[in-house]
C-alpha cells in the first residue's frame, strides 16, 4: 500500500496449525502493505517450523497450557508465566510494536498480559463460536475483537466485536460449484494426524456401502499412524477411492468432493464455508471449552452441515446420514449454498486494517 508508514506489529499465538496458519495469513497481508510483523511463540509449537519458513522473525518464550493438562503441567506453567511476561515486556520495550495481534491460546497469554502492562493496543481474532480462555479473559482490553461466529460477540465489550471470519487460503474461495454425477465423492478427513473415530467409522462403513448399493467414491485422509493398515484393508474392498496418510493439496481434494466428513475445528469449518461444501461434522468431544461442538452447531443451524456426536458416529450412522442426504433431491446443493453464505473472503485484509486503525488511534492519543 503506497504511502503507508511502516510499522512493527507483533503476532501472538501458536502451538497448532489452527493458530499459526491464520496468523501467517495476516502477517503476509501486513508485509504486503509495507509493515514489519514478527512472531512470539514456543519451540515445541508448529510455529517453530512454519514461521521461519515463511520468512518472518520468531522470538521465543517458554510457556505451556493450563486446560486439561494435569496438576504437574499446571504448576510448571504457572511458574513459567512471570518469566515469560517479563521476557515479552522487555521485548516490547525494545521492538516497540505499534499493536499486538493475537489468535489466543497459551502461547498468546504472556504476550497479551505484557502488552496490557505496556499499554500497547491489542487486536484479537477469535475463530471459534465459543472463545478460548485466553481471549475471554483478555478480550475486555482489546481495541477490536474479530470473530467468526456472531455467537461469540457476547464475550467481548459491546461495540468492539466484528464478524470477519478466519483467514483461509484463496484457493478455497476460487473453487467452482461441482455438478453432481452418478457417483457421490466423499472426502473424509480428521486433520493432518487423522481421527481414530472417523477412521473406525469409515472402515465399518465400507461393507455397508457395498451392501446398500450406494454409488460412492471415498477419499480418506487417515493420518500417518493408521494409514498402512487401513490402505491394505481398503484395497480388499470393491469400493472406488483412495486411502492416504496426508493430503498435500486440500483445495484440490475439496474441489473433487460432493460431501465432506470432518471434525469441526475453526480452520475446518472456515474452509468448508469458503469452498461451499456440505458436510457431516463430528466434533472432537475433548476440545477446549467444547468449541468444536459450538462450531458444528453454528453450521448446522445455518443448514450447511449435519452434526453427529462423536459417540454416535459409527459406520452404520455414517451410511444412514449419507443415504438421508441423497434421498432428498437438492439437499446437498442447498447445504453447499448455505455454507458458502457463511464465507468471509476478506478476513486477512480486515485484520490488517484493524491493526492499522488501532495503531493510528493509539498514536493520536
């Protein structure tokens, strides 16, 4: 953006791809606008690989989680917290960022607390319908809370929440609507590491699909641990499709799919909306604050997905759900259109704008 004064921005959050990848999308947009974003994260987190690979600086802190981690981990985290806050406080004094951008999570906690002490503007992005603990507690200090679900607005000060969605790769938005053929292509993915529940249900469903005369093609991302055994067993069936450990080009897999069966993390539901794909969502029951359940409920209310509880998702239930969707003419197409209606294509751009606005407001005062 010509004429923009270059500013430094701090990007906070990490651990999983669901935190790091959207942060990188916003950082890329800031860099495109002539700014200098840098990251704070932990060595065990996924940011340790992804952030340097994208060409951004990464400063380290030592901090762990506090949710469902046991007494020992909780005590270690509480012991690390003062040191981490002090380290970030010194870092903020030295680097002087114009604003801090956070996606929440345990790696963001010390950063947000130090930013509050230094009176540096804070912009949050909350990707889930139920905000995480860090964002809930720090949200009252945020200049702006960028949310993906209207249901999350009540956890932030009135007038500061704005529905922007979560940054998603542009390839998902570019996918054209797929005409239905005689064979229904079903994409099953439990994330990069796979899902034991989804793997088990899919395997139980294989003979049932054959017996039910449902013409399906299955593309299943199992995760690396279950792949060899499942691929060998799938090869013995007469079903069309493939069983793979990891799908490198997920937009291409989405383009070929008529229906997606997935967990309901923030990144997954944002990609479904961007691609306009109907889904059967099986929330991970142990997700922090049950946020996957809330995400799936939001898509189900919009008519974009079917929600099935983890404990109820068997092979028989999978086949029953697919049969039900196929027996109602136009149902999948309506679900896809409802999903597309939830898409927010400018999330990264709006996040960058919000950071520039917060920095500009702080400078004026």
